């Protein structure tokens, strides 16, 4: 999704996204909740792969 926001110099609109640190427990809870959707959309269970494995083998890349 892409939002196009017209801007002009000095409009005082702050579009800087805040940085939020999540604990490992919170991150794991999020992964547990989104894993079924990822498996349905991409045919891969993210709980079976580390991020490095996915990046190295390009598991999620569709041809």
C-alpha cells in the first residue's frame, strides 16, 4: 500500500516513524499469531526457518 501525501516546505508535518523495541517474548507472540497467514499465503511455515535460512535459500521467492 502506498500513500501519497502532498507536501510543501515548512508544513510542519512529521513523517518520522518511531523506533520501538520489542522483547523477545513479544516478538515470539507476534510470530505465533502471523505464522498461519504466512503459511497460507506463501506455503512456508516461518516457525521452521530462521531469518538467515529464508534469506539464504530465498524460500519465500515465487517464480
